């Protein structure tokens, strides 16, 4: 992570005091640690704090900022910006509810200052002082394995019984001629902006690209999304991606899809080709949002007998590396690059590393959410995999059939589930303004083997948009009412008249 700060900003100065105190002095190491954790992001913090709470002697090494991407350049700042953008959008669209609002003026600098202030307020939870207070030896500096049981940091050598690599990932930047020379932003630098870009090109139509494209458009920038793929959110249900696409276009985001970027000129003009000749896309700022690459360089992995590829650290289903003393968790070792997934994997590491557990990462049911408006949340089997099977039932409830969504004016979306013939839930997608708040109910059902009938029999408050989940259960129950059973019920009702 190469994030920077806004010079002279009090909130950013406060953030730094917590996540990388300038005057921090590393402790003097002596003896062997039960657990040494490399990386102070979510996976590392959960591993270290959990182990210390269980009585283990723990060291945590972080070369940049404690809190990792989530606190500093990911979940926390992005959701603060998205919330400010939503407030502007709601004000502009209030007339649809009979509310007259004068011209909406966005104070971009104030919105970004709010983000920095809130981020700094959350930072103490991940601070070096708090971790030290929990009995964790916090080392700020670059870690490197020197053999299978020793890690070096700041001139000291830390011996360990077990270690965890939780170094996360960073923004992946495509190889495009002229891009580096023209200059670009990533999630690691975009949140230092204090002046709104007049025109912003977002390279990448995945979750980060779509989220920030919509947010900056709502905050007043002219936004263009450029992607090689023909569709947005290509990992998600195509119907979900289509809804997000329609919303972005309706809000004024220009989409240049199915486009190869040939080069970037010195004036930040992108030269693209959609199969009909070169096109020019002019911009003031370029935001690269083309995925993530794991942080595995300069760790001395060979000295520890640990194998890594371009996809990250190689681990088995118990999150153990080729060195049986060393585990890996979070973005550096998983295709599920989410904060909540890193948290869950760290809990598996604690059990397997410290207590000879046999917990498997493949047993996890991991939902995810893209925080566009509407949000797209998913868990389990994908739409593409479901389409390959003829033994599944696909049930869909449009939000237009959910009273609360109608009343809220938020009918762009749906709830969809894939289930087997016994009603077991194999996957689900929700598209709604608060899909991320609702997907947990379906993840819970999948985790504990509940069937669709359980959703139908669970009383949901009326009116809520979560009723869409109950309606999925009702829809499944109706599929069980076959013509033969219907005839049987008809005969029974006639006998009871």
C-alpha cells in the first residue's frame, strides 16, 4: 500500500499517529513467539488480537499502516464518499417524492474532509497503542524470512513456533503505453483528492470501478468508464450487471465497453479501440480499478520454503503453506478479497495454528457486496454455474412485487435464489439499495443447511424490502403444489364442505 496523506490535514495527522506513529520505537525481542503475524490489515489484526486474547505470545509486523487497505484506502473511506454522493443524489431526486429542493450544490472538499475525519475516528481500534495494550509486540518495518522459523525486521530476528502471512494485496495496474507518464490514481491515492475532477476516466468496470464511478458522478464529475469487457460486474449475475449499467447511464456516466486501451497520450487522452477504429477519450484524472495483485515480494519466502505465484501464497484447505509452521490468510492467499473473508480466514488460522484444528476454508460460506446504488450482493453458486445444471430451481422475486420497495421508489432490483429439488439453497443474488444488509439472512440459511421452506415460515416485518427473501420461500412452496397434489387437495376440500 502506497497511500499518501493530505498535507496539513488534522484528521490525517491523527490517523498517522494511530496507524504508523512517527515516534514509535520497536520493542526488543527476546525468546520465541507462539505467533508472528506479518501484516496489520484485517487478517493480521484478527490473528494477532485473537491469539493474544488466548494467552499466546504474539508479534505483529507492519511495514506501512496498521488497519491495512480496509481502514486506510478501502472500505472505510470509499463508503464515506459513497454516502456523501448518495445524499447529493437523494436531494436531486427528491421532487419525485413531492419535495421541492433548490439547486443542489456539492462541496467536494467538505465531503472528502468528512471522510478523513471519520476514518481518523475509527483508526484507534487498529492503533499501535491499542495492540501494545493487549500485550502484542508491534514492530513497524519490513519483514523478511531468514529461515523456516525466523523472521527479521528492523535488524532484529524473531523466532516463532507459528507464523501468519497476512500482507494483503495492492492495486493492479495494466500495462498501457503512456499511462505511467500521464499519471493515474488508484484506490490508494484517490482519497487524497481535495478538488473535484472536472472529468474522470475510470479504467475497470468491476466493483471498485462501478462504485467510484457512480460516486464521483453524483458528486459532480463527468465520468467515463472504460473496460475491455462488454458488461459491467462480469463476476455477478448478468441481470444484476445490467441493472447497474442502466442506472449508471441514467445518471450520466458514459460507458466505453468492449474497448482495448491502445495508449495514453501525455495530456491524459486515452486512445481506445472498440473494433471500429481509434477513439479518443479526454480526461483530467485517470482512476485505475482493474483488480488486485497480492503482496508477496521481498518477504524472503524461499528461505522459509514457502511457495507463491502471481495469484498469491499457495495454501492448502487449512490455510497452511508448504512450510507447516507458516499459514497465510486474507487477500494474499484467497480469491475472496473482502474484509469479512479475511476476518473469517484469520479465525480458521487461529484454530489450526494454535490448537491443532482441522478447520477448512472450503467450508466457509462467503457473501460479497458491490456498493453501487442499487447494491449487488451475492453468496454461493454463480449464475453461470447454475445455468449449467438442469437439476436446480431458479426463483426470482422482482422488487416491483415488494410493497416497501414500491413505496421507497426503489423497484430496480430483484431477489434470486438457486436451490436443489429438496429446497436446499445453493446460491443467491440480491439487487436492492440495501442488498448488503439483507444477504446475511441467505448466507445464514446456507451455512446452517436451512431450506427455502424455512424462509417462508419465518415472519418478516411488513413492510420491509427484506420481505423479498420470504417471498422466495413462498415461491418455492408453490412449486411443491404439483397438479397431482392440487387435485388431491381439491378432492379433500370437496369432502369437507
